[in-house]
């Protein structure tokens, strides 16, 4: 049985086999095996037989009141009844515990003396059985619990069997633990190897002579060649080994592998490019590797060096841009400080983040200047109005806004009308990050508008007055026009009357009738008839005897208008005959302005016609009358003087019937005097 137990494949199989053999010898149905753990601190369950659900026990070795602990430490079998403390563990009515020793090694527990164990066990249902001779170099290893009481005839053989099989079980347990630890270490090593091989950086372990002891796959690709490599790859690997060895030798010469330069240039065997590595060297202790072993980690900094160069260029550009921005900022600040209009920069929450000096006078209470309560209230009012405007503008979707605002100047308390022009500054996502506002002073514009309104009001009043005066003048003009029309009408009637009277006087004069006595003609009869009805012609040069000048003119027109029209027709026929004689006979036309132009007063022409009739033909008359007589010359001169006097009193271009009308009554008197 011991040889079969030694050939068990593992510890669990051996423990189950031993427990089954013990139960068979003790004629028991159920049993349980407990063994000390590797730390020699607790009894743990390792095998059980006869249970549907194997119980799991963990009994501390320091619990000396437990009979199983005393059995294992004293290496003496123990038996007990149903009231013992072990019943809670195995639920047995009667039980027997058999000690199971192990080989004494470093770290095992010592055997407890039997008297001391009996003293600790005390009196009761639990008692020690007959002790079996112990072997030398035995140490407590565990205990086997069997259900029921083992007969006295087999108790010795069963105990001896367990005592002999205990070291074998302990050795199998240690072998199992070794296998488990080996497997665990192998897994850990494989895991660590995989981790090291997965690193992108080469890792190399070298000894004191700079020979490579271990390396990962990345280091093998750079420093180890294979049989099928090309000549170029082999030369690159040789060059890398030479460079790496010289680097390690230089580090050893400097006294410490961690000091000195840490940059190493190698060649990529696959592509032939230059690679830059930073070597991190760490000395290894004796427990990890051989004496003077060094772990070197080659960190690939090729990309970092490129990035560093790029960052350096970027830093240079940033510095130049910063200098340019600084100069631009200074220039803008200088411009803002010298701008006459207030300028403010606010964030999206309407908080003022920047403003110039002109804006500070309106929106900030300076701590240096001692402001009174009125000035502080003015500053707060201005800030409230401006903040409300910016908050409303921030909620809108428009990019710019223009609005008038009435502020108060804190220095003098005067109203300051301004026009606020605001614009949003957007980021890459189209979100507003700041709002710039410029306040334009509108004091002059407001004053101009006020003056314009005043001027407009005055202009309206003046236009009203002009319209009233124009209406008055139009009314007066209409009245004067009516009066002018009436006067013109009266003058026309008067002219016609005077012409008729002049014609009548001339006609009476030619017939030899007195000018102031009527004959028996139709005209005299008409005049007398109208005179009897209250209408009489006015005497020469006056309007006496008539009710009014206009009425006299109207009455005289009614009397003389038909005769005047007939006389004009006869005058036109007479003038036509005279023109015909001038064209036919060719005698000299009288001078312009002579008496022949007076119509009925052509005295010189009548005398010439009479002389022609007396002397014969016209040519004979002209031959005799080449030199007119003195009487004829005097008569012609007299007629000429009368004609000039008449024409001086009449318009030059007026017809014959209207001549002598310019002077009114004076024209009539002059015409009568000439006649």
C-alpha cells in the first residue's frame, strides 16, 4: 500500500487513497483529512470520503482547546463523543482522530509533550488513546478524522499505517506545491517575457565584460543577426554592436553607467535610417543576475528629437509672433489711449474686461479720485444702461448693433447723448467670445437737431405769415384789377365819345355850322332828343352839365357810335382814292405829319385840286406852281403847326378815332382849339 501510495500521480489522489484505506481498515463509512498549510498556521481540509458535500474546515493551530489540534501536535490518537466541539465540524455522533506526522524540516512545528497535551485536554468524553511509538525526525503534519470508534484490535495497526503514510503524504504535498510554484513561476516568466518583448524599446542585460546576457525581440532585431540576412543587414548589425559596445565602454570608463551622455546613434537594419536612442542603465543586484550586470533600456527618441526640433522651431515662431503681437498690442493701446471716443470690450456675460481712459471716466469709479455720491450714482447709472444694452445684444443673432443712449457725465452732471456701435467677436465655432463697443458723442448733433427743429418751427410760422400776406395781396390785386378794368372801360368809352365829338365838331366846321348850335339834321335831332332826356354833350374842356363822367360818356357813345363807324368807312375809301391818284399821276405826297393826315382837315389838298381845275392839267399846274406864293406858304405852315400840336396831344401809334385821348379832357380841348 505504501508503494502504491508513493506512485500516486498527485497529492489529492494519494490523500483520497490513504483515507479510503483507513476507513476500510476501521470499518467506517465517513472520514475527513486535515493537513497543516505551508505556513504551519492552520489545519485545512484536503480530502473527504462519504459526504455528499465535502465540509470545508479551517482550524487555527493556536486553538489548543480543540482536540484535533492537540491530536496533531502531540501525535497521539484521540476519541470523543457527541458533545465534543468537533461535532459542529463533522456532525458525527462518535469519532476517532488519528495523527498524521511529516518529516521534520526547517520551519515545522515541534511535537507537544503528552502530559502537557493531557493537561490541556482535561477530563471528559474526549480522551487520548494508547500512544504509538513515534519515529525520529517526526513533526506534526495533520490529522485524519474517522466516524465511530475504532476497535482496539485494529487501532494500533491503523495508527501505525497513518504514522508511516504521513511523511509520504507530506512529501507528495510538497511536490505538489513545488509543481504549482513552478507552473506559477513559468507563467509569470512567460508573462514578463511577453511584456518585455512587447516593448517598442530594446532592452539588454550585459555583464561586466559588456557581453549581452539577455535581450528582448526589439534588441535582437538591432543587435543579433540570422543566417539568412543580407550583407547590408549584417553590416548594419555589426555597426550597431560596435556603437553599443563603445557606448558601454565609455560609460564604464566614466565610473558609473548612469552618468555621462545617454544618447546613442544606431542604424535601422531594415530601412537603413539613422535611429536615436536614449540609454537608461540600471545596475542589477546579485539576486537578479550575475555580479556587475547592467540592465540597459534603449528608448527610441528619434521621433522625440524630430518633435523637439519642430517644437524649437515652433517656439521660435511663437516668440517672433509674441514680439509682433506685443508691438501690435502696444500700438493698439497707444491708439486706444489717444482715441477721443470711449471704447469698451465686454465678454458674453456683459462684464467689462477692457476700456480706455475716456470710458473709465464714464463707467468706473476710480479709487484715486475722491468721488461724491452724485458722481458714483452717475457711474452706476451709466453702467446699468450699458450692461442692459450689451445683455440684450448678446441674445440676438445679429453681428452688429447701433443704438442711441443718454448717459450722464460724472464730472459735471450734464447729459451726454451718445451713439453706441457694438460688434461681436466670434471664435472658430461661430460663438461670441467678446463684444467691442464704441461710444460716439452726439452732443453737437443733438444741438444741431434742436436748432433745426427751432428753425423749422420758425420757417413754418413765416410760411403761414407769407401765405396770409399772399392771400391779402391776391385779394387786393383782384380788387385793383377789377378797378383797372372798370377804369379802362370808362377810358374806352370816353375815348370813343371824344372821337365822336371831335368828328362832329370838325364836320360842322367844314359845313360852316356853329359848333355849339344844332341844325336840322338827324344828328342834331338825336342830340336834342337825348338832351331832352337828360343827356347833353359836355362843353369844351369840362364835364359840367352831366350827372357823372361815366354816364356822360355812355350817353354820348349811344349818340355818336353809328356815325363814327360810317365816317371811318368813308375815310378809308377816301384814303384809297388818294393813294390811287398818287400812284397814277405821280405828284409829290405831302410831308409826313401834314394836314392831309387829319382826315377831314385836308385844307392844302383841297386848294391844290381847285387850282388844278382852274389852270387845266396837273402838269401845267405844277409848272406854274413851282414856286408857291407867300400866302400859300403861310397857310401851309399854319396847318402844319396845328397838326403838330394835335399830334403832340395824341399817341403816335393810335388810330385816328382815338388820337387826343391820352390827355383826357385836355386832348379834347386841344383838338377843338386846332379846329
